[in-house]
């Protein structure tokens, strides 16, 4: 079994806080803080990032001239104010996504600080401005302005769930392979995963940009070999689940609309209670209280039930085919049936009813073998059937 986790909402809570602001010197710190606060309060759709900015920075809502809301595909948001006499557009997004549109390369000191924050498990964003540039192209589609001037780097700290470390250990003990898939920077996700006790030995990490450049064979191999994925778009998340389903039973946990395609592809879709209505609508399980700590016990109980049912199935199949073989042998020998109905009832009670009850009661959890159930049944039932009938 493979369990795919969306970092946000699963390993972490749905709350983040502003950790630090490092300006580039283009604007005074006080003016920059008010601008960030106004940016957060003016956006038509709020998210965790804008909420954290609104809490940490002063400012007031202003009328908008243009806006590009944040999306999981673009990974950036932008807006321009009507009362801005310079007619500038302000953009907020990950440094690596905005880098191609910067007027000049980011200062090396800021780049070093960004990597330092990333390695601490912090989410890093770049706030930039471009004077008099439209946010939409001629077809009305969002476009990232060119020649952006960096204003500051922002870092945000996720709140790690207290039960995350122990829950991941329980999954490992149950034989469930964990894969963490997120839209955040891959190294940020890896640092957070290490804080939760996952990937402490330094497992493979890959980003969506790398996956996009792979052919189908390389993509499949990366999906199987890699445990932590960052900067993953909804389409890539869906493709990863599709690839994993070919050889594994896949469960997917998500909370946002961007997780819906992957949840639909998974064998088992799990949604958070606080997640979007669309996510809860397509999920097979909704986690009350947003805690996935109950899932390891659910997986273990499922394994126990499956193993118990398989043991009972072996017992019944052996009994049925043994009787069929016995009847055939007796008919060929023209001999009388060796058991009376009362004797057959006693034998069924001792060899079928009581053992079946005991097998169900004392079934133990454990990973389900990769071999098909048909082959496993044949390997047990065939020798047992011949031995029982011969005796």
C-alpha cells in the first residue's frame, strides 16, 4: 500500500504565521509593511498566506484596478490598485517562479537567506513590483509582468501537527509506504518532513519542474523511487497517483480543490473536515477534527479483517473441494459414502464452524502480499484438499 500525503493540512495545520521580512531597500520598512498589509486585505479571495500577512502587517483595503488570484497552477498572485498614481502591479510568489521575470538577478545575500529559510522548513515568497504593466494579455489570460523589481523576501512558518511524528511511525509499522506531495518548494517540504520524523536519513527529493522534463519511463521510475515531491501541480499530482496505482493500492489525503483530480484517481480518497466542499464530495473518508492520527489504526484493522477473511476462505475452499473430490472418488469406486449426515455435521462443526470463529477472532494485522489472492488460495487449498480427501 502507498499513502500519498498533501503536506498542507496533513503534516501541518491550516495555520501559518509570518516568520520574517527582509527588504531589498527599494522601500522603507514602514511603507513596505503597510503595502503588504493592504495587499493582503484588498485581495478578493483570501488564503492562509494573506491571512498571515493581514495579522502581521498594518494596512487597509484599497480598490483594485486589476487582480490575478492565486492558483495552484501559476503559483503566484498579483494585483494593482486604482489609487496608485504610479500604476504599478504587485506580485507575490515563490522566488524560483518569479526569477525569470525579474529585471535583475536577486541579490546573492537575499538568495542565500532564502536558502537558509528553506532549509529550516520555512515557506519563502518574493514580493515584487512592476510599473505600468497589465496583468492580462490580449486574450484576457493572466500574464506575469516582466522586469519585476524585488521589494522583499517573506518567510512563513507552518504549524506542525503534534501527532504527525507518531502517526508516520505507525504507518511505517503497518507496512504502508509514505509519499509526501506538495505545491511548496521541495526542500521546504523535505525539511518539514524531517521535523516530523520522515526522511531523516535523507531520501530522494524531486520537484515538479524536474518531472515536467522527463519522458514517461523516467516519470514512472521517479514516482516509484522518490518519497518527497515539491512544486507539484494538480495535473502532476494526478499523474503520480495514476502511475503508483499500477503496482500498489494507493490512498490519497488532501484538503484543497487542487487535490480533487488525485483523490478521484486513488483507490481510497481521504479528505480533511475543514477542506473544500469539492474535496469532501469526492472522498471516501472524511477525517473529523482534521486529524489523520486515526488512519494507522484504520489501516491496521483493515489488514486484520482482510487476513482473517482470507484464512476463513482457505478453510471453506478446502472443505468444499475436499468433499467434491471425495464424492468423485467414491463414485468412481462404486463404494458407499463413508459418513452419515450426523457424522458430517459433527465434522463440519469441528473443522469449519469453530475454527472459522477462532480465525476471525484471532486474526492479526500485516501487509497483504503482492501475489494475487487466487494464487495464494491455490497454493494452500490444493495440497490440503488432496491430503484431507485421501485421509
